[in-house]
C-alpha cells in the first residue's frame, strides 16, 4: 500500500508535526508513504531527511498521480489546494481530515473517507457532509516527549505555550489568571513563537504581569521547557476558547507537566481530567479559575505517572490503528448530515469558513494556470470550475479575470492530457 500525504504549505505547526509522525508510523508497518508540499518553510528539512518528500506545484503532482500507484491521498479538509488535489487523484482513495476548522466542500462524490482529530471536530463538521466523520485523535511523539531530569527548586512556573497574537488562544485571559497566581508566588513563563510584547495588546483586556521568560522556544527545546515546568511543580495553563485538539496538552503531560485548561472543545479530549491535568469550567471567573489552579498546584503529583498516562493515551500506534482501518476498508461510510449548531463559541470557525472560499478560489486559479501551461486542459478547466464555485465574483476582479485569461490562452497551445 502507498499513501501520499499532501499539504499546500509545510509549516512549523501541529499539522506538519502530525504528518511527520504518521509517516514514521506507516514506515514501521510496511506502508509506503510519501509527502508532497507546494511550499516549504524552515520545518521542511525534517521532511527532506526522510528521503520521501517532494516540493513542487500541482502540475507536477498531476503527473505523479497519473502513474496510478498511489492507493490513498490524505490531506487536511480545509487546505486551500485540497479540492483540486482530490479532482486529480483518479482511482486513489481520498481521505480528508478535520484538524481545527470547518469545511463545506466534501461529500461522497469527492472523498472516500472523512476523519477528525477529536470528537468535537467531528461533531461540528458533520452538518456539512454526507460522509460519516470518523474520530482518529492526534498522537504525540512518545520518543521525544518524556519526563527528564530538569532540576527542581524555586517557585512553581505557570506557563503559556502558543501564539499570543491568536485571538482563539485568549492570551488576555492567561494574563488575568496568571497575575492572580503570580500574586501567590508563581513565576510566569511564555513560549511565544511570535515573540510579541505588551505593546501588541492595547485594549485587549490584559493585565500586565511580570514575566520571568517570554519569547520563542524552538522545536528542539520545547520538551525541556515542559520538563522545567514539571520539575517546578507548576502547570501549563491553556486558555483557548476552543481547539481542534490542542497538541500542547498531551505533549506537556508526557514530559510530566500538569496541564490545566477550560472545559472546551478539543482541550477536553486532549486532557485526561484528573490524570494528565484538570479542566475548569469555561465560564469560571478569573478569580475562581485561579483558586482552582492554585489548589491543583499544591497537590502532590507523580510526574512519571502523568507521563505514562499521556504516552499511553496518545500513543502514535493508536492513531495509526485508526487510519489503517480506513485505508483497508473498501466501502464508504455514509450518513445523513446533522443539523448545524448555533453555538456562539463556534463563531470564529464559521468566520474562518467564509474566508476559506477566497483562499480556495485563489489556490484553484493558481493551479489552473499551472495545469494549463503543462498541457492538462481537462484538469485546468476543472480547477477553474472549483474556483468559480468557491467565489463566482472573483472573475470580475483584476486578478481573477487575468488568471482566467491566462488559463484559457494556454489551453489551446499544447495537446491536452486527460
């Protein structure tokens, strides 16, 4: 069996991390795997070292898929290029995964199977598709995230890990709870890839707090960061309004750190309440949340037991079992779409869904031009159709109209490949 894992951008976030981890698990089971990206980043080197990675435009991927030796094409459901890739996939099974966003373009005609990294993600996406969404939770690298020998001592650390500038992470709430814990003697650490500062949060209901550490923590150093939090007797405090899953929680717990989060979608599956961390009510006041967290920090805990539980619950082999069942299945699982939930906490997902149409249209136009230039008229026209369905008015704009003309001019110039 051969599986091609596609993503438009190889970024430094959790999706790329999960792809790499999945590829390693496939190799252990004798499944041939290759990675394909249209754009790279600093993280790309990790994939290139596998010897199974290609960075090239979709016209090259179309040629690759013509060889008809790929059994499964797997990608994120909301990737802007995913619908075009599905169109090119010929006889391969298309598996899309809901990772942290809504998607409204998938049904029994363009994907074989649909998965989600949490039950919450499956529930909120099921209204948009007639393919039954199966839950295959994210896993963590259990070889990398382990308890260590970080020296103990000093006051407990309360740590934030993530993009402080991302509204969904609700960093302002962290500052308000964190200030109350700092008043009890806690140290504040912030691992922020955006390296922001207080000047970025004017008018956002933050409470300025003295921080012992605030800045980026590299991919290679984050496990030691978690171990230091664990050794201090502190906690990783997540304040996200929702998450697709929240990889930080099991990664930190696997290093022995206790994790505390609001009881919200994604996080309430990434934390095993009372075992790898604690959940507090999402609507708890800042004072009440701080009181609960202070009590949890004062409790005696066994870092090894925390780690063992996280490494067992979120083991890559469990994730691979879920995907293998899908790879091996011959029939689709279909269902009737469920009613859409009018949940105010999901408003950011619905707003993102609207924005996706523009990104998807732009990506499809770009793909159409490249496919036409490569003589793939049928696929180029298909990509234009995807762009039109995503955002019909785009072709009235300058860029949209120019890409349409560019595509149509190229189609007659070379013999079309079907």
